[in-house]
C-alpha cells in the first residue's frame, strides 16, 4: 500500500487505465504516493463525503482457509455417501451428457410456460442487469465479461500480468460504474471495491433518482477471495431451508454494513424503492439478503 508503479520514472505523471496502485509485469519503477503529490487521489475511496467507508471484518486467513477446506470436505463426503460406489460415473463425458439432458428438459419446460406479459417488471429487470454489470467496475466497462473468451482471459493470462480485481484503483472503478449507469458521484451512498478476505462482499449502494430506487448491487466472482467463497460449498441453514455456506457468510457481512447505511437513507427518502441485485455470486447474495431484510 502507498506505492505507485510505472514502466519508467517519466511515466509517473501520466494517467494509466486502472491507475498505478498495483504493479504490472512491464513496470520497472515505483514511488511513494506522497512524492507524487497524490494525496487527494489516494484517499478518494469514492464514497459520498458524508458516508465513511465501512469494511466488513475479514476472518483470520488461517481460519478462513480452514473453513473453506472443511466445507469442501463435508460436501464431498455427503455426495459420496448418498451414492453407492458402483453408481459413481466413470465415463469422462457423463457430466456433458447430463448437462445436455438438463438443457433439453429446460427447453421443454420453457415452451410450456405462459407468455410473459409483465412488461414493467421486465423493464426493471433490464435496468437491474445494467447495475449488475456496472458492479464489476472497470472490468465490466472494458467488456471483459461480454464473451466466454474474454471472461476466461480475465481469470487466466490477465491475472498473470495484472490482477484487475486487486490492481484497479477505486477512482477508476467508480468512474466506470458511474459511466455505465449514468449517475453522478454525489448519488453514491457507499462503495466497497476491495474484498479484504473470503466472504467479504464487493458492492455499491447508490441513489437512482429517475427510478426512485435505492440500489444495493453486489459484484460476482472476480478475485481469488471470491473463488474461495465459491468453494465453500457446504449447505447451512437459512430461514426455513438451506443455502450455500460461502454465500450465506457473505450475506451476513453485507447485512452488517447495510444495517449502518440503509436506515438513514430510507428514512430520508420513504418513497424510494429498495432494490437488491447482482450477477452470479452477487445475485445469490442479493436474493439471500432480500429474504433476510
């Protein structure tokens, strides 16, 4: 923390996509930020000036990793115990055949569904989808999740050169978010772009005055910490059913922050609608948080 990186000393004063807070393979120089007189940029966490950033407390790294390992072990043993050894598939393409069958059954089900006529709800879903894309910040703005090829690049070769989940600075992510949803900086209530550890959500709370929405949008899987959250697959109790352990833990941390952020906002704007949304893991956490509120 506190360093700025560049390919050469002469480049420190030049803007760079994603900022200079994290090193890239081509970087050969670094300087402390105070030598660059970038105090304002460094402390710009992009939250509104009236709301201090609240970071959910991460678990101890050893404890978090132990929780992930225990969850995977428990899930594997449970699945293994539900089937006779002779019933376990040995055919390497069995999983593909099962996926094709599931896709065919879903297609048959979709044909039997009645036509969708709730156009107002459909419009709201489309806007929520735009927010869900914007929650990825600069990664979403650059179109890295537009195709499977680009998505695979983000999680492989791109991480080797420059991990965008950790390297992109808050100012770049916020600028990308505001550009995609066409909001102003003062419309942001709370922003958290970095996950301090497994089970810590990356999310934005914003006011959409045109729709009279108070939006809570949660980012999906992008960082290594998010992958550990995904891997914590054991089932745990949630309300009257069960849920993914990693997502349930992330939901708990999200709700702790929202308990400090939302009451004042909802009291100041009682006519606004609270909307929770997200993509992938973020969508699961949004649904679980909505059920808990």
